C-alpha cells in the first residue's frame, strides 16, 4: 500500500492538496514549499547522483520474501522515493511544524518499504534522506542567499 501511494509522488501531491485546502495561507505555503523541495530532491537524486552510481539492486537472496520481481533496473543508489519523501516533509515542517510531524510517519514508512521491497540497501535510503534534507534546506535558504548576492 505504501509503495503504490509513493509511486510518482502521489502521496505527497495528495498531502499538498489537503494542506492547501484546509490549512489556509499557512497550508498553501507549506504545500508549495513541500512540492518545491520534493522536486529539487528528486532532481538531485535521480538526475545528478543516481547517474554517477552503477550500484546494483540488492540480490534476491537478501530479501526475506518472494515479491522481488518488480524492481527498477536503474542504479540502487540513492533512493529517489526517500529523497522526495524527506524533501517534502522537511520543507513542510519548516513552514508548518504540525503538518510536518504528520508527514513524517508516511515518509518513514516509504523509507522502510524501499528496503523491505528489495529495491534498496539501507545506505541508499540514508543517502536519499540526506538528499531530501539538502533539498528542504535549499528551498528555504537559497532565496535569501540569492537576494544578498543580487542586492
């Protein structure tokens, strides 16, 4: 269930829509921050870091269940799903801490599921979480840094 919800970032788009619908201006700002950080994190993970790594997915023998045939062919390192989840959650938490706390549980579930499904090693998920943290930090800090440089 977690895997299906996290595919193509449906879970985070749904959370953003809910925040924007019920959270007033704070919810809209949190949703925008989350979606922006999610996008930055996915780009960093999937378009920058992943092509630099040729890491194979964990061997089927490492997985304690038989449902390992539907795994991606791309590099295992880092986890793009975890990067998106962490980036979204970190950015939302900076704008609306209560909503960020609510988002933390499904974000953690996504990370655990990526290892359990055999799609990633724990280190892939840790790297994805770090990239998500960088994405959340970047969308919060870069506008201020750019203003300083430009002005």
